[in-house]
């Protein structure tokens, strides 16, 4: 669940340490993939659910073991990664 900001006269609006927050509503962002072997242009982005040896929250270009779910409305922009497994992802709308 995404946290909501807190109001504080000294700090203004802020999030507490460890809160989950939104950082992008729509557009493109670069992400680090754990496995990019099946990356393709307009291919789906998957996130591990933590039900096995995959770490919850790790990002993948394929479901692999079936313990990852599709991130809705998020696609690989170009289907390419750099040497550090960084890929550009496009988020089409905030319907997640």
C-alpha cells in the first residue's frame, strides 16, 4: 500500500523513513533488472512476488519460474539493456 505524506510544521509535507511512496505516475523511467534474457520492445515488465527464492520487488523481463506478476500498463520502451541490466520502461497510465 502506498503511504500518504504527513504534515509537520517544521518539515512541511514529508514521508517517514521506510514508507512506500509513488515516484512516477506516467512516463518513462530506467529500472534495474535481475534477469533481462527475454527482454523485447513493448514486452511486459514482471515483478517478483517473493513466494520462492526470488526477492520480492525484483524486476524481470520474463516470468521465469511463475513467481512473478505482470506490472500493468508498464512496457519496455526499446527492449534493450546496458551492461548493468538497466532498461527503459514506459508507464502508460496510473492504473496499477
